[in-house]
């Protein structure tokens, strides 16, 4: 083989070189497609607040707070309520109910407008009718107006369960965290 003869590289090596030369361009194109398709969801995620799966939540303008489970497996929210009584005030349908204060053992009486009545299927039994009220809840710096169904939750660890419908668009739950933020909303805003 003389000096005028060109040595050819093996075919395999040429394929790798050509392929590797195209990889960065292909990756960049794929990244642009991915980011343009998901850019809105990244922006939405940044506008949400991360909380733990258990947080302290203020439920009244008197500063009454409860431990709440932020439950992504539940669609609706539920509050431990006793002595539930429906009545009318100036033609408006209302609900009066007692909520046990876990710190003192005393009952705190609350009144809220009745939003509706729902039928809930029990795991081991028939349907149950529950009143649903609108309540302002303060979690960290967030103040949310939420539909909450009232039921005796004495057998549950947490007196307040906050479901997906209350968290949608505002909260991300980190299941490794608890009690990440103290409620710090204006209490006057919690008055109904």
C-alpha cells in the first residue's frame, strides 16, 4: 500500500460518527418540542404552593384551627361535625353544627350557609345524606373558599379532610412533609 492509497475506516466507525454528529441536534429539537408542550404546566406548577399531607388549618374568624389531612385520594372535603341542625335565617338555608376542639375538648359552634345536600355511599352500608356548607379555610398564606360536607369523624385521626376539589389549582401535596406552614391569613376574611 503506497502513500497514494487512502486508508478507509471500518463501516461501523463511520456509522457511529455520523450518528453521534446528529444526536445533539436531535436532542435539542426534542427538548424544544417537550418544553413548548409542557411550558404551561410548568408555569402552573410554579404558581402552586407545596404543603405536607397534614397541615394546621384555621376554619373560623375566631382563629379556631384543626389538623387537616390533605388527601389527593378524596374528591371532596369533610369536617368532623356534631349536633348538625338545619334552619332558616331571613329565608336563607343555614346549618348550625359543633366542632370538637382537640386542644380543649370543648365544642365550638359554627353556622354556615347550606350549599347543598349530598348522598355519600358508605363502604359497608347504605347511602348517607350529608349537608354541605361553604367555608373559608386558611392553609399557610392561602385563603380558600371550599365546599365541606359535615359528618361525625370521631373515628378518624384528622377532624378535617381536604380533598382535590379544594386544592385544585393552588396546592401540591408532598407526602413526605407535615406541618410546613402556620396559617397566616387575615382572620376577618374568614367571617361568613
